[in-house]
């Protein structure tokens, strides 16, 4: 993908370039479901429908992993929608998929052939059908890792982010993500991030996945650091990029 020309505002706030490492060769499947709707930023409820989704997903994915030893998966439940949804999303609300996903399945597998075999299996198809019946909305994204700060460890008690980006130009989205990621590395001591680029049609231009040991490592910085708005959100807006971040907690994970 060609490098895009970026529009940079507040250049006096420039941070050191983010520390990137080699990307993963794995293929990813991100399944997001909106089950328990919330009128506030917080997700307090775990309804019977969500409990059913967690149970049937765990059972189906364990079965799939037995058939595909190279597969790993994690289940996440939303905690809150933090600050970060900027002006671009508000001004283009009707044009982009609103992200309010309170349940996420994140799957990694070794190669494209394995991913397609897994997704075409009856077990996977039945899982998707059942989730569609339980949720108001679901979205499935097949993706590859396009940038990485470090692998995201699925550790209990940590706070996890999935940030759903929309942009007029994906190359510009990648460029401004890399530019602003330096703020998170310095201000929140971010040590990991796996940036996902959809391999096929998707509601989002990119999806960022990362984590911190505690919600207090990230939330106060988003609320009280003015540089988050001037350095991160203003540069998103200047480059026609919108973010929809959601913070999650890990429910279950299983490696091969």
C-alpha cells in the first residue's frame, strides 16, 4: 500500500516515532456482536442472551480448535466506550457503521487456507447463525496484521481495546495511526498493539487491538490529558479519520 500524504496539525506537540516490530504472519477473524445495548458509555448488563452467546461460542470454538490445532481464540466482554469518538464520526454518522459491540470473538490461525477451511465448517457456520439470532447486529472481519508494536498477551485482569476506524483513505488512516500511536506509547506506556487490515469487504478501514495491565493506565489519560484531543483526535479529524474505541475485559482464552 502506497504511503499517503498526511495533514499534521499542532506539530509542536510531536512525539518520538512509535516503536514498531515485525508483523505477524497469522490470519485473523474478528467477530463482533451487539447484544446488550447501552444508552450510557458503560456496559453494566450481562443478559441471558449474552450468557448464551458466551457459552455456545466457547463450546463451538473449543470444538473447532480440536480440528485446527494452529488456531487460538479469545472472548471479550465490553466494559465501556471511552473518550475517542471524534468529530469525523459525528459529522459522518449516517455513512459509517456505529460500533457498540459488547461481545467479541478474536481468532488467529496460521494461514489463509486454514482460515477458509475453518470458516466454511458447519460448526463455524452454526455459531455465526446462532450469534445472529441472539444479537441486534453482528459483523465478521477477516484481517491481516499490517502494523505491530508487539503481540497482545491475553492476560486475565488486563484491559483490552478494539478501536474501529473509518476513513476516506485507508493509506491515510494507516499513516495517521502510526503518527498518533507514539502518544499512546509515551503517555500510557503502551507495550503492545496489533493493527488489523481487513482482507475483504468490511465496515471499517482498520481495527486496532491492544491492552494495558489496568484500565487506570489508559482511561485517566483519555479524560484529562489535553494532548489526547490536540495531538490524537485533531490529527484524526484533519486526515478524515474517525475512531470508535471500546474497552473490554477478557472472558476466556485458549491457545494451541
